[in-house]
C-alpha cells in the first residue's frame, strides 16, 4: 500500500511554475497561435492546476473557476457544464498545451483576469447527428495476448486482424479516412488503443473480436455498445475476457470521481453508438448472418475512446461451425463488408437528419 501512495504522489503534479514558453503542435495549429503552454495559461489567469498522468485529465482551479479537460478531447467540463472546444489540449515533450479559446471561458468567469477577445463557446450538450469521416478500427489482442483460442488452435488475434484489414479496405473504397490500431501481431495496451483513437480524432471506433464460450453450442455474431450495466451475465463474461489486459494494469483506471464526470460525456456518444450497433445488426441480418440482439456492456475500449464506438464479436471460436467459417476469407470479407456498409448507411441517415433540420429552419 505504501508503495502505491508514493507512486501516486509522484505522478500528480500540482501548482503553477512560471515558465515563459509558448509552443505549438504541428497537428493542431501554427506556431505561437491557438495555444498556451499550461504554466503560462495558469499564470495569466491566476489558476492552479493538477495533472494526473494516469487518466490524462488536467484540472484548472481558482476561487470561481473549475475546469476539467481531457488530453486530446474536444470537450471540457467547466463549472459542471460540458463545453465543446474547437481545438484539443495536448501533451508534448513533458509539457501541456491548452487551446487559447479556453481563455474566453475562463476570463468570462474570472473578473480578476485580463479580458480576452475570445467569445464564450456555445454551452449545453445535446445530441447532434455527426458526419462520419474518420474511423479507427481496433483489431483486438495481438502479440503476447492471443485472445480466444479454438480447440483446433485458431487464435483470435490472427482472425480479427484479417477481418479488420478487409474492413479498412472496404471503408476506404467508400471514401472514409481509416486508421488501424495494429496492422501486425503486436501487443497493445487498452489505454494505447483508446489514446490512438483520440489522437486520430475518430468519429467512430470499431473494435473487432471473436468470441468464445464454455458451451460449444453457442454461436452467432454479437454487437456491443457502451453501457454502464451488463446486458446479462453472458455479456459480463465476454467483458471480463476482453478487458483482461487491463486488469493486469489496474493503475491505468481513472479515479472514481473523475470517471463519473467524464462519464457525462459518453451520453451523446452512447446515442450514436447505439444507433450504430442497431445498424450493424440489421445490416448483417439482412445479409444472412446469424446475429444476436445488440447488447450494452462496459468495455474499457468503448468507454475511454470518448468517441462513438462499438465492439463486434465476429463469431464463436468455441463453436465448430463458426470456427470453420472464421478461418475462411470469404466469411471474413463478408462480415467486414457488412460492418462497412453499416457505417455508410448510418452516415446517410445522419446526413438526412441534418438536412431535415436545415429545411425546418427555413
Ligand atoms: Zn477478444
């Protein structure tokens, strides 16, 4: 216990040290514009900060200001209200950089601070249909983590990477920008996977897995979306298996209170994730796949990607019939195509909603 508390003490940096540097991030802005280095920002607006490297949350505090932001996330929690930012805070070479637009938020609430020309970003947080452009595909497991293994020795990590590659190819043909968390047999932490999704500003995150069950009779494709509760005891078993790499590194889990705050942000993502899960299920069913109803479950990769996400279990390696199918490239291609088609269908559906809302205003 003593060791753990010392470790926590070291990673929690507190206070504002005056370092007169300002920098830029090639991906996010031009030199000296659009960003403040965290120390400069705190000094200017008379704030203190905490940065917890475990969960990437920056906490800015003054008498009447309380801002929490997540590295690489467009959403901040400002005095209990969720506010979207155009740019994201980021971490580079031991320093944290804060979008300058945050100055508008802070100075509006803090009369002691100098007035900024930035205006307060629109507040509130409602469901908005998104335009899907960037997709991150996440083939599960890899390297030292084989995932499920069939009786005949087929490893999940090899099956899912093939399906993920077909999915990438199909989505790219449809005009989407696609990134893949691993394109070879390497081990990735769950935290690494979700950070990758945030870094690439994914509009959708698709995790690809293959299932296993003690009962060899159970079969079918399953689609999971993020939920606080387990759909049933069976989905709990699936979550335990897929979250396994995370259990061995429990230090990565954000502290309880911080988790609750960031959970708020999942509300909108949940709506899109559920829409997406339903679309995948109906599309695959129409293609003749045996698909079980979508299920909610608290998967780590879905929760901390902070983007709409689903997890597809592409079949049961423990079922002899499906194990044979999962080996076949035509099956791998078909299921990948079904998921890609679902992205296209959902995107078209959201475009229609936006169009209707636009016409309604005229
Ligand atoms: Zn898996």
